C-alpha cells in the first residue's frame, strides 16, 4: 500500500500532512510513501529531506494514480477530488458536517473518506490521533501573539525611566484547547487575563493558568457532547451577549474561540459590544470562517478597523501561520491513525471499532458515519457533535 502526501493549494495554507520523521515511521510498518514535489516547502521541509527519509518524490498525477491512501490537511481542490477513484482513501480534516453533500458524492464514487475531525476526542486511546486538539493548541498560541502584535501598547507591566505602563487586559471567550493555550501565552507575555466559558467545569483549568474565570448569572451550564459546548437557545444567547458586553468593554484585547461543529459559530461580541470598546482595542476572532464568526463584522483572514477604532481580526486559520510546528503535530496524528487503520500493509476498515466509526465517513459506496448520514437524511435537523 502506498500513502501519497498532497501539496496544499488552499490560499494561505502552509502546512503539510506528513513530515520526514513520520515517513520513517510509516515505512517501518510496511507502507511506501509518495510525496508530491514541493508539498513541504512552505513548512520548511524540502523534497530532499523526504527523499532521505525514504519517500518517493512524484508529480500530482503520479501520486493520484499510484497511492491507495491520499492524505492532506483539509478538503483538496476539485481537480484532485475528480481524480480520486473507487477504493482509494482520502484522509484529512474534511469537515463533512459542513458539507454532507460532498461526503455523499465521494460515497457515490466509491471513495473511502476518512476525516480526523470525526474522532471521538474523549477516548484516551484516541489522543495521539487528535488533530483538532493539536491544531487548536498551535492556533491558541498564535492568537495571543496576533493580539499582542496588533495592540498599540505593551502586554506586560513595564516600569521605566519614562514612566509606568500598565499591563494589557485580555479576555478569552471559550476555554477549550485553543482558549487555554491563548490564556497561557497571554499570561507568559505579562497580560492580566480573564476568561469565560459556558462550561463551568473549566474554571479550575483557567485559574490554574493564573487567569480569572468570569461567571455569568444569565446563562446556566451548557456542556455538550464530546468535550464541546452545546448550542445555546435563543433566549440564552441574548442574555449571554447582554451580560458579556459589559465585560468586553473593560478589556484591551478579546480573543474568541467558540465553535460548534458543522454550524455557524455563536456570536459573542456584538456590534454594541464593539462600540463600547475603547479605541485601540483588538478582537482576534478564531471562530471566523465561511459560516460567520464570534465577532460582529469579522471577515476570515482579514483585519478590519471599526469607526470607533477597534481592530477586528478574522483569524480562523491561525495554525497554518505556524507551519512547521503545526505540520509536525498533524503528521504525528495522521501517522497514529494510519497505524490503526492499516494491517499488514493494507487498509483494513473495521466499523465496529469506536474510533473508526467516528472517522470513516464513507465506505463501500455509502455514508457510514452516523452524524453525517443524519444530516443527509434530515439537513435541518442534525445535531452538533
């Protein structure tokens, strides 16, 4: 069995799905690895490094014709999709809940779609395969740096001959993996950090990092399945936004991280909240994407300055801006998953395995992952993972 590593074509994407270190590991299991020429260049992994690790350096056409398993970061472009054949596996962060019709189309052509974002993240044995967590860690780190870079003053308390500069006040909304890493990084930079999450059980983690946990009286606990927060009702959402507005206005930098798989991210920073912020304040919206963001008016991969001088940064793809670290982590996740899926050098799908039931989206011409299949059956009635 040959594993093929795609060169990413999404604008701004600099990561690569496998790195030379993981090529060596996969070859040790009996797999051959093909790498599209230039696939690792933007993450500083040269073709020569892959060749030294034992990979074959090939063109895209050669890769698609020879590889039984094709791996990438996210959904490939249309020419690649059109070239996939029956029995060939496509592995990546495919986000089928956002586009179940894409999964249905792959199933109809007999392609085996395997998406790491379907991994049951609460299973201990799945931790080494958890690409969402590894990439969120990188993104949360970068979010704090982006906020500090856009803020016109210092993050730490500075006492100098020219006077004293107070520390920046940073608010992190959402304390999952990305949020906790943003908190930790902002604290290392010297900021005074507060955080909020609808899941009160995260308070201990926030406080362990030296930040203050904000408790709202208007919204009760909202823990969901799989480590995510559940979607709030409309009444809960409005009450949350009204109470959050007062907290947001008192902070210099706000980092938002809230997402609901397959759905529009919750709006946490409203227009009224932005108008209440001081000129020079910064919002880093990690929820920004095609379906919207956590902050009103945020645009993916765009920095916008409002009329009252607040900088809103749509930053939904931050992991790609730290390509070497993000690629190393992602490659280890993919490698761990492939070592589960491959037996004696061949792909061996076993849907009775809880991990495989989560990540295998299509198999034998059908959409087999429960959440995606439910959305195809009832497009308006699916629930978030």
